[in-house]
C-alpha cells in the first residue's frame, strides 16, 4: 500500500504540472524515490549518452497521463545541441518506484523529405509493458516534427 505522504507528494507534483509552475524531468532528480528508480533503469542499460544518463538535456514541462487505469507523469528532453536528432520520453509511475523511457535517435543524414518515423532508432528503456509503450509512442507521434 502506498504511504499517504507519497500520495500527497504525487498529487502536489501532479498539480504543479497542470498549473503555472511547470516541472521538468531534471528537477525530479531531487526526489529520492525517482532518483533511485532512474538510477536503477540506467544501471540496467548499456551505451547511453551522458545527457540521457544524467537527464541534463533540454527539458520540457511534464504532464500527467493515464493508460490502462494507471497514472503516470510524462516528461521529455532532448540533446541540447541537436534536439531534432535525439530525444528521450519518460514515464514515471505513481509510486515513483519505476521509470520507463523511449530513447529516439535519427540518422544524421536523414533527407528532409523523408519521414523521421520510418528511419528512427527506437530503444525501450526500463522494460515498459504494451500499454506503457503505446502511451510513449502516442506522445512521440504528437511531436510537431514527427510524421
């Protein structure tokens, strides 16, 4: 059972996400539960860029999402010098004990007339289930430069 203080913290953070004070992924590293979940996720992965490991890319405001009856916080960031080529989409579960991510990388020589969705390298991090994968893919499909 989730402790009441954790539920209160989740609700406070979720309310910040939908109010005027946006929260971004790098800020969550101050949360011990999230930091632990993130460190576990990247410890199990190999050959990730430093900006992904440390969540120090260009961040965007997080939003609350729901899929298959579960609530998540969703955040994204991208490589600072090349936001169009590499991005990371992250789902954090309500209990803060699991993080799942989709790391997306486009080839450097992708012609402008080619659809990024056909040439992207997609790497799932944290073993997301089918519903979590669909949720991350849906969020990726909402990107303005993704077609």
